[in-house]
C-alpha cells in the first residue's frame, strides 16, 4: 500500500501547532518537521511524506504554524502528544530549513536517536546573524526567544546529520554549528537553500535516510560520492560516536 493511501489523522491543530499522523506497523517512528510557509495565508503542507512513512513506518508531521522556529511551541506539550503514539518505538527526526532547526530543538524532548537537518538555520533571533535577512519579516514577528539559536540545542545522546549547501548564504549558518563527535556536518558542492529539493529529486535523500544508521556507509566514509564534504571547525580529539 502506498504511504499516501493510509489515513492521515490530526492529533492537534490550534493557532500555533499542528500535529498529524500516518500510523504504520513497522518498529520505527519518523518525526517530520515542516519549513516556513510561502505566500499569503494557509498552513504549510506536511513534508517528507513518502520518506517518513515508507516501509510502513509511523510518520508524525509537526507544523510550527506561526513560523516561530519553535519559539512559540510548548515542547513538553508536543512530547506528551506523541508519546502514546510512539509507544516506545525508536524514532528519528527530519526537517528542512526552519523544519531542520525545529527538528534539532525537538530532539531534546522526543525519543529519537538520529536527527537529519537540511539547510537548517543556526539562529532564529535576528540579532545573532544580522546579515541574514531572508526570513526577517517572520523572525521579527517572534515575540520571545526561548530558543534563539541552536548553540545549546544538540542532545549528546542523539546523532545529527546536518546537510547544507556551500553558498555563502548557507555558510553563515553551517559554520556556526557546534562541532561535536555526534554531529556530522556535510556541505554539498554547488548548492544553496534549495538543497533539500535537489536531494529529493535525484534520490540522494532516500539513500541518506537509509544510510544514517550505518557507520560504514558511503555517507560517512565517502561523502564525496554525494558531492559533499565534511566540515569541522577545528581538529577534534573527540571520537565520533558513529
């Protein structure tokens, strides 16, 4: 059965948060975080539907409706909403752009072992990277910033795969990401903020999604096969946990 043929169940839909579910019978849950909305009105569509719910996995789609970079989301409430659905099954998180930022932030309250963040911003608070203006209207509308940036949002018990383009607009974010043994920071050649769409279109995203649990896969051992390189801020003495 196609993932799209299974029923989509809405768990909550209020002014700030929408959580939707495609139930599966596989022993894994995928949390998919949506990015910003484009244009006027409406709510962002669920993202990564086929990837998240493939192989009959349970997929939970989480939408930050006000585009607050998780700052308007009650993370404890989110965790409580999905705990019963997850039922102790292992999970992974995925998101693109703001969705990547929110996936990292939520990895502190959700039971996930892997988080894939594509083209994630490092900061939501405008003063941290003042030269970043692409989402200034949305970010200036955020009233409080419990999570102004991702500096302290990486959970040491979660493995992170950060995927970013090498364009200067993206570099100002991926260069600021923490450099720890549980973070694989990959930069893709000749790409920009459309990296996620490119990876989906040519099939690399599906390969990455399946390879993240295999430390001997090309993703870790030969990232150049993905047209990517690993960025490290400095030579690290920490042993990678992959």
